[in-house]
C-alpha cells in the first residue's frame, strides 16, 4: 500500500484492483451485521473459510467475504452468493460444507436454505426477488454486501473516493455546497436541518480553524442504522466527511462513536488508518493542497451526548451537558470554533450526491424530504431488520409490504418512531407518508429512524412509562423541569400501571408534559414529553382503562393482570409446569394444569412456552 | 491497583483536558473500575480539580466506582427489546441472582447491568454475557444460561442441590 499522489494514480489503482478482482469467480458474502453476529455469523464465516481451503478452491476464484449488514435480520444468518445474488438464509456452521460442494462446485441450488414466501409458499432463490427487498431503494445499505468493510480496496473498486477526487480537482467549495443544497438533503440524525444550508452558514463564518464532526452516538433505543453503516461501509462516511471538510474549510475532524458499538469503533479506526496510508487523509490529499486529519472519540455512555452541543462538550473532555444556542455550532462549536456536525447517515449520502448530482438525489422522495432513509424495523413485526426506503413511502408499505405484517396473526396497534423524542403513531394513521413534516404533524419526529412496531399485546401506558423512565435516567440534570418533570411523570405513570391511578392523573401528565416542553434548553428535553403526549393523544382509552377499571387491556402491566389456564385448550403437556420458575403450576401429565395465583410471579414464561394458546391473561 | 499503570495510561493519552475521558475509559477497560486512588492520580497528573474528574466519572454510565464481578451480564432495555419482553427477562435474572442492576453477587461471580440499546434490535430481547450476544431471550432461556455459567464455574454440587 503506497501513497496515492494524484487523481490519475487513484484511477490507476482502481483499475488494478478491479483487474485483480476479476479472478473472483464466485463470492460468498456472509452477513456479519448487528443482527447476524449474535446468531453466530463469525463462526459461520470461519467454517466457510476452512471449507474453501479444504476443498482447494481458493485458487479457483472462490472468495469468502465477511460483510456488513444485509438488512434482513429476521432470516439471519444470511449468505449471498455473488454474482447471481443467490440468497440463503438461516445458515448454520454445518451448512458450509454442503453449500461449498453443492452450490459452489456443482452449481446446484439447495432448496432447504432458500427463503419461502409466506403468502405463496414459493421458494425464492434470488435476493432481489424477495418481497422484503423489492420495495426498498438501497442507496446506502445496498453496497454493504459488495465489500469487505476492512478493505479500502473493495471500496475503491466500487467507485470509492471518486467523489473526493471530483471535488478536489474540479469543483469550488461554493459549488459543493450548492450541489448539496440542490439535493435537498436534510440531517438524518433527528431534526432534519437542511445540510447544505448548515454547510453554507459554517463556510461563511470567518476563521481559519474550523471542525467537522460525525455524530455516531446513536443513542435512540431501537435504532441501529448508524451502527450498521459505520460497520458495513466505514469509508463512505469518511469520504463524505472529506467532502464536507473541503466545503467548509476544515482541516480537522472527529468521529464520535458510541461506546456500546465496539465493532463500529474498530472499523472506523481501521478505515482512517487505511485512508491515511493511501494519502486520502492527511497532508496534501491527491496533490490538491488540501489537508484533513480525522480522529476517533469514544463515547462513555450518555444518551444526551447525541445532542450536538453536549457531544462537543464531551469531546472537549467535559461532562456532556448541552449549552444554550445561539451561538450555533456553525458559529461557535467545538473549542468555540465554527463546526459542522452531521450524523453518520447524512455523511454517507454525500458521495452519492457528488457523484450523481444534487438534481438526481432530489428526484427521490417528497417535496420537502429528499432521498432515502434507513429505518430499523423492529418490535412486533415479522421481517425485522434494516430497511432503506424512499422518503414519502407510507407506514403501511414499511410495516406490511416490507415488514410482512405482525407475527402470530396479532392485531397491529401502531408504531413508535423517532426514539425517546419521537412518538407513537396509531393504526388509523398507517397511510401516513413517512417524511419530516407528516411525522411532525402527527406528534412524532423522524429521529434517527428507529421504527418499533407494536401489536395488541403492547400496552401504551407502559410504553410511555418506559420512555419517561429512560429519559429521567438519561437527563443530564441541567434543566430542572427535565430532571424533575420526567421523574414526576414517571411516578404518575408507575402509579397508573400499578393500579393506583387517580382521576386527574391524565390532566396532570398533560400539564407537566407541556411545562417540560416549554422550559428546557436542548432538543432532547423539549421533545422528551412526546411519548407521553402522543400516547395521550391517540390512546387515551388505554389510560382510562388503567385508571378507572384497573385493567391493562394489552395484558402487560403485572399488577393488573392474572394468568390462568384455559381448561378447554390445555392438553396437560407439562411444559409450563416444568418451566415455571416459581413452581406455581400444578397438575399431572395429560391432566388440566392449574396456576396458583398466590405463587405466580407473572413472569409470563408459561404464556410464552404454551404451544396450545391455553394460558389466558386477564 | 498499580498507580504506575495509571501513569502509563495518562502518558499514552496526554494531559490535555480533552484526554480526560479517553484516560478514564482506558482505566475502566484495564482495571474494570475507577478506584479512588486512580481518580486522584488522574486529577493530580492532569492538573484538573478532583471534583471535575469525579464529575466525569459519575456522569458517564460506562464508568464504575466499584469493582465488578467476574462475569458481566448486560440486559438490553432498548425499545425493541422492551416490547418483546426484556423486562420479564431482567426480572428473572434479578430473581435468580438476588441482585439488582449495577450490583454484584456476593460471591463476586456476576455483575448485572442494563444497557439502553446494543443495536441488535432485530434479535431482541438481547442479553450479553461476557461480550457474547444471546438473542431472542425468554424467561426460560435465562434460567438455562445462568445455570450453564454456574456449572462452568464449578459451583459445587451441594450448592446446586440446595438450589433445587
């Protein structure tokens, strides 16, 4: 690996890599993303490597590639065989030898490992034909399976760093900003501020020292698209940052990575080292006279550090407390210097915009929300995973067409979108287009893109309690109303879920929520009552059942429910009896079981294990 | 705790104020907690008031001021895990080990922690034992997992018998 000194040298290197890669006849791309890793994809990868060696296929152009997230976590571990795009799912270590000898050597498809369409019952061999992928537009995430995230060469081979060479050779800083403005790209981290305008404001601020920051402190629970992007394709983020730094005139930048994401951290560090070795970072990049060095900062576990002013304070070595704005970061940011801070996904969009033009990017999406957005589709939905869709797609499309609907034939209740600052959107708004404005008008926000599907067994009061608990623990404590208001709301919600709710609780919650909204300093505080406000707005009846009838309609709130055995359905199979941690189930084989309400700790293990639907929750 | 080790960590990171959190992270990684002596050493070497070091050490969740047990159990309480039953999983671990989150068992074998989101949402509920992910956890799976760890640790048969 030697330093690339000019744009011509970069192109020559690209040709050499592509030429070399032509020897690859077949590639086995194994997803090592956030969903497949806990299912053992690392061991599976090793099994493929060993098997390819054993069957002496390395010299015959068979490549085994551990890649970033492919998206379809529910069917993991996933293996895709390129160039055909043959899609195998639910792979185990034991399947590796068979895949190698049957599919790779003999060219036969192994039926058992194919995806079965749940509607038609048909087997679908190719990834692109699977309904989960069909309605998606995988601009950013689609490249994951084509590259080894540890290899800068793989990234260069698919056109990586072309956008950097373009801006450094042909385009002025003003033109870069114009292009980004034209694209209509808005921040993917939460608030949706127009990226081009942010850059312009920073560019126009005088000063020799400016900074750029990549916010990879993805703190929203239920969201992992930034983790997957940084792990699956770290160089696209770096490329975006180089372009941004050039546009605003920064020579130093930071990637702030959440401590809970050790793999993303490693990949980012490695990617920076590789880019430095090739001279794509450092002094005089591609002989253009432009310098940029990037550093990694590891978070230490504080949700509030996802807020930009708190994040910068954390980089400076202080506690992550937000500060008053204005001055905005573009005026006085890190170390009081003009700073542009964008989220991982925002940066990952930039190379595409430069390569294909702002106009092309703006052709996707709605009038005010352009491009694509990655969502983590999780919770009570069949096809959990990462999905990338054009802005403006309806929730129905995401949950039902891509997500395949709700498991076990349960009824869809709504989605929670936008993390703790977001809100719960009910089933009746399922045809809502997903864009910044529509979501805000419904009381939620786009946020970073966590999309948690909820069914009839999700209690909305419990969800509101969950978020107020989360936020009161994560509140930095600077603003009194956020620190105490959230605690009080959590106490009231706890009372309601424990059957101690009183008349007037709902009104008090509303009042507290509005006070917190009006009197806190940072974006997180101001949006923190959203989960309470939206559940009150759309699911008030559930609050009333808890308060007036002392009932939890969803069967979640422990103090308000009892478990019992349905004598008509119980087969006396002993499964619940054997697994009850409290020995509360009595009965004998083939005899109807009984749950002792005195002993029952309401852990739900019987409900979760019963194959005959014989456990009732009342 | 060897203070020379702490000094080495400080040397590696430098004494600029922005190095404070990286230094504390390295100490936490190396020694699994931040001792009083370590915090004092950092404050003195970096010329930062001890109260500011303490403030950072107590602000960020990753830092612990008490030593942790041999095995770390992290229960993800992210939203996706929550709606799929993580609270039940957490309850069961608490019931089984007689500890609450951020506590360590008397035999110093297990420390229980909750985390907000591990970014493995599609596999929820997730628990991580000593950095190994276990997805789609249920109350009954928790029992088996903890038992297998105890067995591995060679908890005597007497104790096992007493339990049952």
